[in-house]
C-alpha cells in the first residue's frame, strides 16, 4: 500500500510498478487506489490517507483481500 501523507505525496501507478520491479516482484495486484485504502498487518492498521497535520484518517472498509499463509 502506498500512503498519501500530503496532497503532493504518494506514487503514480507507473512509479509503483517500477518500484516493485526493482524489488524483484514478478507479479503484483492493483486494487482500489482511493483514500479509503488501508492495510492490516501483524495486528496494526495502516491508513492510506492523512489529514494536514499527518494524522491518519480512518474510513469504513467495504471490501477486503485476505491473504493466509500456506500450509
């Protein structure tokens, strides 16, 4: 997830693709890139939108992609 910390920050889709390729990614999935994006990982929630003071803006989650470990 790419977070927008200020109105001028964030990444364009082509920049994300280049970044992931540089990290060695072979496949990637692009989901909603809106301000409602959030990531829940290891018990912590990361929000994709912040207000002018840098505080996270929590929004309702309407759909999820759940990844479970194999095995």
